[in-house]
């Protein structure tokens, strides 16, 4: 997993092409998705955040996890994507993977979990909203499988 920083600008920024041009020149982002300016490096994000604050256009900042896989039913509440990349709002999510399960038990548990998943990663990592942790534990217990929750903070580069 790769962690990046997003500076979320006020949607009004689209009406200010001159300001956008300055922002892109001073703090070139890795990617822009809608009004999210995405950066690999904290120093670049800080430059953009400073400019956006000065112009009173900063809505929020986010830690995002870049991942590959497929969207779950809750994706649009917790993720954004471009043609080439998918990003999830790390602060709002829990990630887990199955640690003990037969394939049938795991399939049955996943059918039950489907409506609560934000994203299914290609490496067997599943993302769900943080407030569903107890629900997830109850569902997997009912199917006799075990999951391991991942500490996204430990996966994150200290940025």
C-alpha cells in the first residue's frame, strides 16, 4: 500500500483558473481528482495547503491509501478514483485479511460482508468503514473464520 496526502480544495476553485495555475506551478501534485490535489511528499502538500489556506480555499486534508482491486458497495463514501488510480480515505477505514478459514467458510462470510465492504484489494486485504469493526468480527465469528485487522498507521510512512 502506498500512502499519499490530499489537499481538498473548495469546489469554487474551478472558477479560479489563474489561482489553479499558480497552485500547480508552486506545488505540482502527483494527481488532481476533482478538487483533490494529491501529493507524495509532505513538503509539497504543505506548500499547497499553505496556498489554499491563504486563499481561503482549503476544505480539508486527508491521508489516502492508493490501492488496486475492486470497489465495494460503500466505495463512493470512502474513496475517489481517476482513470489510472484508486485512493481510499485511510482515516475513516479499517483493513483486514482472513487469517484462518476454509475456502467455503471464507466465501460464505464474504457474501455476508459484501454490503459492508468499501474495497476489495488485490492482495486479499479488505477495507470497511471503521465503525463496522465489531460487526465484521461478529459475522466472521458466525462463519467460524478468523480475520486479522491491519494497523493502517503502521503501514503508513511517517508523513
